[in-house]
């Protein structure tokens, strides 16, 4: 199963574009900060993640402010991994939905 839920701010948003199939597409950079429990201790976590949205989700995300905070759901994939798994060096969150989120 490949399902990810990630609360984050929109740090950067690219220009809304079209895929070769004519679907709206949007590239984003998301930032996350939280405190989690690990090995009986508290740990501050910071992460930055590339994200991509296609279709109606891309159009909805394009209307949201940079700096706004959301709960994103989607799946992780490595760009180009289906062509050459050795070259896959990063992961991208493919956003399937997003909802308002409280800052935690």
C-alpha cells in the first residue's frame, strides 16, 4: 500500500501548466514541522517535500496561498523510477486530496 498523509505549508507553487494529455498540472514544494515521540523521547521533525497535483486538484491548489497550511493525502513516487529505478534519487508526493489542517 502506498498512501501518505502529510500536514504541511505550501512553501512554493509553480505555474499551473498542462500535461501532454491536456490535464492541469501543478508542482509544489511543501514544508512540515512537528514534534514526535521516538524511543521514549521527543524529537522535532522538519521536512521539505516536492509535490505534484494533476487535474481538478491542481486547479484547487493553484487558488491556495503560499504559506497556507493543509493536510495532504496522496502517494509517493520517484520521478523516472518506472524508466530507470537506479536514477530515482528523490520522492514526490502526488496529491490526491487536501483539506484544511490545524497547525500542530
